C-alpha cells in the first residue's frame, strides 16, 4: 500500500469512522482526483454509499450551492470538501461548513495536496490530541491572553467563558466539523476585550503580509494587499470585520507555507480570523478569513506557553 492510500485509510477508518450503509458525499475537483480516488476506495471498502461530486473549472468560482447540491448535503451522513482553495469561494465553503455539520458531519480539506496527505494524515493522532488537550486546559477561561512577535504583533484579549474546540482529527459524530490535516485548538476571543495590532505573514491562501488593528473586537484599520482585496470583496458587510477566531497550531509535522490548511497547524504559530465565529462567539457571517502569525510569544496570565515560536508546553 502506498503512502497516499495509507493516509486515506486513516482518514476513512480513524478520523471519519465511516460505517456500513452511511451516505458519503465527496466534493472534489480535477486537481485532487488522486486523493478523491483513494478516499473513495476505502469508503467503498467500508460499504458506505459513496457519491463523488466533481466541480468543473467551467463553473468556478462558485459562491453559492445549487438547489440539487443542497439536497445532497442534507442527505449525507459524511461530507468531505477538498476543492482547490480560492478566496472567491469562501461563501460556498461557509455553506458547506454550516450544512454539513447540521445534517451530518463534515471534513474540510481546502487546498489539500498529496504531499500533505502523506506527511500530515499518516501521524499518531493520539499524541497530537494529548498535546492539544493540555494546551486547552492551560489557557481555558484565561482573562489575560497576550500575543506578540518581532514583526509588531501586540494584542490582548480574554477567552473567559468561551468554548474551545480540539481539532484532533476525530470527525466521527453527527455535528462534527474538522480539518484534515488536523492539529489545532481554537476559540473566539471575548469580542469587547480584543484590542491591539495583528501583523500576519499570510491571510487566507497565498495572500501575503499585512496588518490589522482592532478596537474592542472590531477591525478599525488595516494595510497590506491581501487584506485590502479581502475587505473589498466583502463590500459594506460589517460582519466580516469582527474577530471570529483565535487558534493555536499543534501538529508537529506541519510547516509554514502558502497553504493555510497546513500553515495554521504549524508549531509556534497562532492565527486569528475575521468573520464567522462558528457559533463560539457572538458574530455570524458568511465570511471567515484566517490570518497566520509566526514566531509568536503567547502568554496566558503569568504563564508563557510559546516563546519566539518555540513551544514551552511539553
């Protein structure tokens, strides 16, 4: 068995835990066809009712689901999304997350590559889960979280009372929403406490450096080509300018790269998102854009958890 099929087996059997008779919807494009074939192979072995949906280039960018697609996702027990990541398709991805989790469970893999499957899905999920749980226990309900880095990031906020999600690869129950590759914990900061500057090296996918300044959870100023393009695409919608997520990468194998799906999982990084808070915070939006912050120092209360990109939590 080659590494791609071995990774697909782990995804189907250990992460999604697809069972006999379940309805499995696999949404793919040409670029991801080899990965789709490997996942479909193991879903068939599990005796799931498997349907593949090929998004052709002639229909892209897609920003809304067709009525027929809407019916399919409502009927699916398990949905996997793995289209090539494109900024214009964020509303469609938002639809997938909301409806895939409402009617079944969903695994989001935007921009996944064969290399990422082989390196980051063929891992010891238990070890990663233990580290992620320890991070959550340490930072949960902290009223004084401080993130800085040498590029100028300096932001403080509270996470008191906010639910934390452990993206540990377990997407086995109805209502679950997660990524593969996995490896982060995330929540939404208490909006009214979120004030300061975030200097990021990547926002969404392939869009480079910039900065955002927040006051009480609202984006009040920004600069950088990527964030300028994103805000232009939002128009006057105010929901896209509210803090929606704070995440910490916990996958030892993940690298800082131009693919946010992998980069946000990397050790020594955190990420902040503007837009939808996935029901954890107060903000609901059709937008959700992640911004990667590298080589951070993360302090929770008096405890330094990451220093200059080095994990101090063992």
